[in-house]
C-alpha cells in the first residue's frame, strides 16, 4: 500500500525494455546519438510546434535550468506559494538563477487565480534598480494539490503575464496526468494557451529518470546547451534518456500510463468518499488529499500503508482539518493496483 | 570500430539486469531506499574507511559538487592544465563554486610533478584579500593522457598539498581503470595516499549513469546533501543509482570490466606498435594515444573507425606530432572486442 | 523642505573636515593605514567587546556581505516582510549569498513579534535536503516603520533564533537613531541582547559613505576579507572611510547628530498631530509616517516639499489609509531645520 | 618617499573642494541628483559619443560589473596573464560573472600581442557545450607594466577580437595616464579604436573614490542598473561621486594631474638611469620598474622609502633580475614631488 509518491514506483516495463534495446552496440555520447536527434523531432511533432529540447535527469534540474534561462538574476519568478519550485527544491532556482527571487502567491487548491496574479503585478514593489522585476510566471500542471488548470485558466493567466512582460513556464512533473485528464492535445495545453517553456517530466509517469526542458521558441534557448552542461546535467550516455522518451512517446504510452494512475486516483477517491472520507480538493490528476481521522491514520500505518502528511494553506474557504485528524496526500501511479486501493480503504474505514 | 570514448559503450549486462531487478515493487525516493543505505556501507567496506557518499548522475556533477564543497569561493583549485575539470566542463566547478578559480599546471603525460606543484604554491601570487588562496589539489586518475599516478606519486603530491592547507581531490572518472592497473586496494590508492575526496565514476566502466562523491572524512561533508539537491542532482528514483553501484561492487565486477578495457588497450597498443605506431605516452589505463600518419587517418575514417583527434602540450620533451600526422586518442571499454582491434590495426597499417 | 530620505542630506561639517585632514600626505591603501587599524579598536571600545570590523561604502553591501557570511547558500534569512533587505536591495543578499532565500514575516509597525518568529520556525517547511534551513534572523533597527526594538524585544527574538541555530543580524542603517532613542549603550543594544553581527551605518547619520559590518565573534569573520574584496567593496583609499568613522565616533558625534534628527522628527510629528495629522506608528527614530489628505499632498508638492509615498501592510489592526489620502514617509536628518518643519506643517495644514 | 602606489596619495585639492561644495543642501539619492545627470552628458561630450555611464566606488567593482555584463557565465575573458582582473581582484569577475573564466595570455611588457590573441582564439579548446566560449578581450590601459597600447595596437587587437565575436573592454584604472602620454582624444583611444566598454578610473588620478563603467553602445547596458544595485555598488549619496567626476573633467584636470604624475615618473626614470638603474620596461605612464641591487634596496628601506617588489614573467627576452637584486615598482602620482624623487635616487645610488 504505497501511496507516498509516484516516484516510489519502478520503471514501466515498456520503458525498461527500451533501455535494454538501446544498450546494444556503441553510440556517440552527450546527445550526439541518433535517438536523441530523433526525440527533438518527435516532441515537435507531438506538440505541433518547433521546439528546442534539453533532456535532463531530474525535475529539479529541468525547473531550475528553465527558470534561470527565462529570468535575469534580478528577476522575480511568480509561482503558487506551495509549489515545488519554491518549497521543495532547496533553492535550486535561486542557485541556478544567480540569486533570482521566487515570489509565492496564495490560491485555493494549489491554483493561482487570475485576479491574484494581476493584483500582485500591480503592487508598487517592482522595478529596478532597487526592486526586482517580475520575469516569469511559473505554473504547476497538475498542481501540488492534484488539481488541473484548464486551457482557459492558462490562457487567462498567460495573457496577464505576457502583458507585463513575463514569460510563462509550466512545471510539468505531472504534465501527463494533467493532459490525460484534460483530454486535449499537448499543443492546446501549452503554447496555444500561452506557455513559453515546459518542464516536461516523465519520471513520475513511469520512466527511470527522464525529464526535459522544452522551449516553444527555439531562439529563446540560445546558451541553454552550455547552461545544462555547466550545471552537470548533460548525461554522457545520453541515448538512455532518449530511449525512455522514445518509449513513452510511442503509441501514447505516457498518456496510457497517466490515465491508469488517474483512474486509480478516481477509484481511491470514490471509495474513500463512500467511506465518509471525501477529498478536500477535486481529484483531477493522480493525487487524493483527505483529512484522515487520527484513528484511521494509526490503523493505516499499522497495516503498512505509506503516504505523507500534508501541510497546506490552500484549503477551500471555511474548510479546516480537525484537531484529531491529519491531512494526507495519496498518490497513485502506473503501478497502483485495485487490490492496494481496496486494502487501503478497508484499513481507513474499519471501526 | 568505436574508439571514441568509453562512454560510447552501452550498459554492462550484469548492471542492466540489476536495474531490471531493482524495478520490482515500490521503494522510497530520494535515497531513502534500503539499497542506497546499503551502498554507503559497501563503499566503506571496499575502501576500508568510514565515508560519506553522494550518488549523482554525471561525472561533471560529481567533480563540481566536490570542488565547490572543498573550496571557498575565493579558493583556487590546482589541477593539470589539460584536465577535464578545467577544459571540458564548461565552467561547472566555477559555477558550483561561486566563482572559484581553476589554475592549470603543466606536466608531461597528463601528470603533475611534485616539483611543479611545490613551485606553484611558492609563487608570490596567493593570499587574501587581493589574491585567491589555493584550496584544493585535484588529480585525475587515470589521467587525460591515459597514464596513472602511483600511490607514491599521490602521497608525495598530497603531502605538499596538505602542508599548504589544500585538500586533495581525485577525479576518478576512470578510477577503476587506474586501480585495475595499479593492482592495489582502493584504500591504498586513496585515503592511505592522502586523498580527501573522490569523484568515483562507474559510468565509463559500464554503468548507465552512476557516479559518486566519496568523502573520507564524513564531517567534511556537512551540507553536501543540500548542495546536491539544489544542484538538481538528487535523483528521485534513487534506487536505480544504488542498483548500479551494487552490481558493480559485487564480486569486483567494476575491476573485472576495467581489466577487460585495460587489456584491450594493451593489445591495441602492442599491435599498433608492431605496425610502427608506438603510443606517445605509456598505456597505463584504457586509452592509447598515437601519432597517426594522415594517410592512415584517412583510411581509418573511410573504414568507419571513430575516434577523436587530440591536442596536447603534454608530450614528452623533444617529441612532436609531424605536420603530416595527427595525434589521436583511442579508448577501449568493457565492450571492446579483439575483432575491432584487429580491423583497426589492419586499416591503420595497410599500405 | 526635503523629507525624502536622510540620504538626501549632505555631509556633516565635522565629518567633511575629517576627510579633508585625512587627505594630507600618503597612506597605505586597502586598509593598511593607521587610521583603519585604530577604527577597529575604537569600535571594540565603544561596543565593549572584541570585534571584527569591515568598512564598506554602502549599506546594501554591508547587509549582503553580512548575510552571505552568516548563512550557507541553502539557508533562509528570516526578516520583516517590508524590510530593506527583502524589498529594496534588488536581490543583493541572494546574489552575494549564492542563492539563499529571504523569508518575509509580517508584523505591525515594521517589527517582528516573538510569537511570529516562533510560529515560523515551527512550520514543517524547513530542513534539508529538500527544504532550506533557517540560518539568520535579520532585524532592522530602527525599523522601516521608524520604530525601535527595545533591548528586551531583541533579547527575546534572539533567544528564539539561537535556540533554533540561527544567527542574529541587525541592519543598522539607522542604528544611531535607534540608539539615541533607546538611550542605552551600544553593547546593551547589540551583543548583550544576542546580536551576532551588525550592519553599522553612518551614511544616513551624516557621513559621505561610511558603513561597516561588525562581528562580535571575530572567529565567525574568517574569510570575510576575501568576500569583501571580491565583492568589489574594499575601497582603495581606505583612510577616508576610516576618517569618517573616526570623526563620527569621536565625542559621540554620531549620537549627537542622530539625536538632532530624532528631535526634529518628534517636532514634526507633534506639529502635524496638532494639525490633525497624527502619525500612524509611534515616532521612535527619525521618521514620521502620516496619512495625508490628497489636498494636503497637492499643496505640499506645489510648495516644493519632497517626500515619498509609502505602501505598507504593517499598519495597526483596524487602521487603513482612506481612499482620498496617501500614506507618506517623512524623514529627518542632521540637516533638518525648524524652519523647514514649520513650512511643511503650514503647507500640510493650510485650508 | 612613497612610491608604493598612486592610491597611496590623498585627494587632489580641487576635487576635495568640489566634494565640499556638493555637500550644501539636499539632493536626491541614488543618482537622481542633477549632478549625476550632468555627468553622463559630460562624459558623452568628452568621448564624442553617446554613452551609458555607471558610477561606482571601486575599480574592482567597475571591472567585475563590466565583465559580468559583457560575458555570459559560460564565456571566457581573455586578458594579460599579469593583469589586475586576473591576479589582484580575488576572483571578483568570476563572482559577478556567475563563474565565468579568465584566461591569461602572456606578453612582454604587460601587453598582449595581436599574434598571441589570434593564436589563442585559434586553439581547439573553445565552444559549447563542453568548453567555454571567448566572450571578452580585456586590455589594461596603462598596463600593469606601466606601458601603453597605441591606438593602432588597440585597433588591431579589437579587430581580431570582434572578428571572433568578442567584446572589447579596457580596464582604465590608469586611463588618464595613458591618455596623457598618447596625447590623443578620449574617443581616439577608445571607441574609435574598437573599445566597447571602459572601466574609467579617476581614483588613482587623484579622486577620493570615483570610478565608472562606460558603455559606448547604451543598448548593451540594459540591466546594468540592477546589476550595480544588487552588487551593492549604487552609492546612496551619489552626488559625491558625480562631484568628483565633475571636478576632474572640468578644464581637463584629470589630464593635468596625470601629466604631472607621468612627468614625475619620467624624471625618476631618467635620474635612476643616470645612476645606472635603467627601467626594465619603457616608462609610458606613471610607473617605473627597475631591478634594484639588494644593497640599494636596503638603503632605500632604511631611508624610509616605500614601494613594492614585483614578480613578472613579462620581462623582455633575455633580460632577467640578478640573484642579488630585486625587481621593484615605483609609482608616481599627482602628489609626487621633485624632492622625493631626488631623495629616492640619492638613496638608491649612494655607495
């Protein structure tokens, strides 16, 4: 009963087989191999747009390199106050960005509202030389609360951001889950909605380690090769990054895996709700957040379930976690089974 | 006939099988898994010393993180003028080190002589506040010239370095090749000879991506967890880094693979020498450097051989590459076969 | 009628005369002169404690160098959300600190309450490797709201900070004003209350450009010489920084000048209050903040008064600035005269 | 008898008087004052070109800010191997430049030869992603050896640099001395010869602390305001920087002072030569380098003379410093008198 994180899962079998196949023979290192060259074209095809693509081994690397590339050191990256980039990367964006600032914006269910963004940009606190200047809006899709921005949400936010000269970045560590839920094209969910750069993560989806920074305007990517290299993020046996992407993007495996994870989250949420434990936020990707009575929490731990407690100021207005309860995050993945869900719900609901 | 680099090889089968096995079930992410915890103990056992170990996905990451951790931003890292850290990492040590300086020292066959180090440290160019202060001696083992420092070499260099307050770092991207050649214990080649920290690379040896920073004084590693994370180098599905190390360090696989590569380099060197193409430097690891007549170079290229030209100021005194010749580097790996060597030598020697 | 800032004033005559005297003859550069050496002893004497002292030309330099020295790059500096270091230095602490984070804490009248600090430190958002670790508490004395922490305030805050392993820094750009108001010894207001390092500013007090970083534990200052130099903040004709400090610290000139400024602020506040314009925060240093009716604002501008509008979320509970009014900051200095105050109040109060 | 450095001199009386005058009344801070605005126009007039100008308090700040602005973090700054930026600034350019590299080029008499630059740029060691890319040529004018590049020298070097995409920076800590010697217009010595940016120093010429970064293409200066501010180099009472520049640039005071210093260097050199102590390099600015017999060195020290020993690999071919001699640097300034020179030569020559 592992619901701790989708990165607690292993490698999807098709991806593992692709790594195995890619290991035959010799290939140029550092991205000079044929598979890497193909991947750029494949991503361009999938996104229906020319792209510059930089494969990297971690999501933190993708985010930090992207933000550092989109912002000058005296820029400010606006993001949700509970987003991964501001809370969970130990200052990676600040380090790669030469000391840029991340500014956290509040918002229910992990989402930034258009009015909140507009109000933040209107504050008299920006502009050189004394103040940093907003340079990037970074959205998380799916969000830390397991919710999803609609294309219209993104379009509206991007319009406000672009009007003030900000670039729009999406942290897509769970982009596949969001896209599977939105049921729209990658293009519609990104550049058509105003996204300038995407941290395109497939590790949580089921890869070993496969992340990419995708720029929809290749001209904006000048110098990124060097930035990646000096960040230590140019993997030498690069064909293995490419092989993972190739396997994932063939026959929509990434979306199939994400749909599986999303479906298991739905099932988990339904079952918990039926047991009186309704999720605190809509389940729109592969995460379920519930307020667990302390007794249920103890039973689950005793039964060997693993998951993390969660701390959030992003609950809906009027909702709070009771004193004898704990807010927990439950994450599903390509590897989650109905059995595990049934066991979990049984332990949670038992009395 | 791929002699371009050992990172052009794939994954050694035993390592690949270990990745496959590790993919079963769920495991905590970010190094909280059992395999990762075991690896530290295993490395301590192999090196016969307590250690702090940080697994990372690239050699550049290992070097840059290690040097940044051993040196203040106002420190100078002394290294061979043709070493990887100063020429081939696009400034990664400077970036991670907050703008530290790398100072290149000349030396025949890729090696720094003790007298050269002593003379450099004695120059009146060091010391705050106006000048940077030497903080680290970084040695490459095996060197960029495919040569190997003996334990006595390292001991003598380390003594000079320590006497001036420098820490001693070894870039061990080809540490296995060096160790296999030296035929001594890992301990004898490192901390017993005065090494403080090691970039312990197994990717070139035959892993997918498996590098580590090893500190022989764990107290010196305080804060390194955070440094790795904010560098984007804490891999989420960390068990797969651990699995590669585990496979490599079981039954001395790493040394077996390195011995294979070294043996193939010896064979290639002998065959080339018999054809009148003696290596310019002693072949002490898995690299052979020869001055190739232009005609041979053309024949080899036409026959599909891949290798890199080399530019070096590190040739033995009096030796130079003729105007109608090119210095080339030939690298062998666990995957190199006698057939390839035979084909290569035939094409090189044909007339 | 210049109430824009105390840095709009010139140089106090005694300080100017000291610069003139110091210009006679030759003197070693970069702090090797006799006057610089004397200043450290003088500051130690005044603070009744051994100190390490680093003179620099700007307050931003003092703050950024101090915070970078007290915090690792993965540290968090906790400060008031409206403090100069977080809002007005364009990211200088982040730049010098290798990408550290500044965390803004709310608080009425520019002050951080002990409970607020304790609550912030208790949040489950800290600690490596994923999260930054609180490393420094930075207090502004006098605050951005023109208020002053008592020695007891600082003691209580420092106790909470130290208990969690944080160092305590004071941004003392207006330290003289605070001290003059507190009427206590420099020692009592700093190290005796738990302060570890002080940005000791005398520019606003009446110098040309004279700031210092003072460490009360000289051992903690190791490496600071180099940090200052490579920050470009080691002034070559250093005797002129020393001369300014010398003049200021002789016969308590700094406190005399600060008392003058404070007294003028009191007078201005009293006169404005008599005209129905009571300050929004207690006037405890040399700044007066009032909510100015739009008409008064227009009259003052027309009459040639200069001052800045102010934006603050730090007003007392229940207080707000009316829609037809503007919150303004009025700063006095050693150069403020009663005449200017009278003119200002007359223009403000006229109807 | 102070010949240690021109920064051991005080403030030229006219400059001091200007500071005094500037201290009257109030003025906007941070460069918003009228004097600062005038200075940009004045510098544009003197250089006969539109300019962007940034006043800063130290020469290291000017150099580091300029180089960081002209180069990406993955760039290489080519400079003379004994230049101030690479040897004497404790890594300031690397720090401000996000970890860029300085590459030292050898050259007799402190000067980079055109062939040396061309050869360096032709080496197969440049270019991403693995290698840094040359981004700036930094020339020192006058050089560390007290010599001066002619306009033709600079033109030829700049042509080579520009052809490879490098910007040309001049460290002009002693620009006035060079210009006074060259007897040409500021324009002819800078942008007309291909210079893109100048560190324009007047502190050594006789100011308290007055340095500027001058860009001849203002568009290239975008973001420099913020870079200066977050470097802590935006001086608050900015009018005093402006006042120093204003005094210096009025009636060519800067050149008059520099001519005085140069003349004294000439006189010192002639007198020493007459006593058998000919300078090792041509005296082209305000510095004299001589090989001093140990006995003369002892006599001079005993007589109270101050000067620095010098270590250089830049001596003319075939020249060396004898074992019983020491190479020393003697610097003159606006404050040097004939009396001091006479005393010095007498002590040096006595037997």
